[in-house]
C-alpha cells in the first residue's frame, strides 16, 4: 500500500469518527471501513492525498502507518 493510500485510509477512518461525534450523517455506502468503500471513493481520496504529497502541502510523518 502506498503512503498516499495509507494516509487516505487513516483520513477516512478519522473523518467518520469525527462526523459521528459532530452529528453529521455521512452516506450509508461510505460510512464503512476503507476496504468496503466503493473503489471510486478510495481512488479519489488516494489521488487527492497523492497530489498534496507531490506539492508538499502534506508530508508523511513518523507513524506505524507509513
């Protein structure tokens, strides 16, 4: 798994947690674990993260994920 996909996966997990706490209901088909997301959603999020990494807007940090 690429760094971009690892970051996107973690972003998705944390986003769903925060959405629930803040009372925001995400779509049923996307309020699922990363592996169960529709491919288009996983690809889009990974592509966005990859773009941000390439432009150095974000950088992979030290963690067990990357």
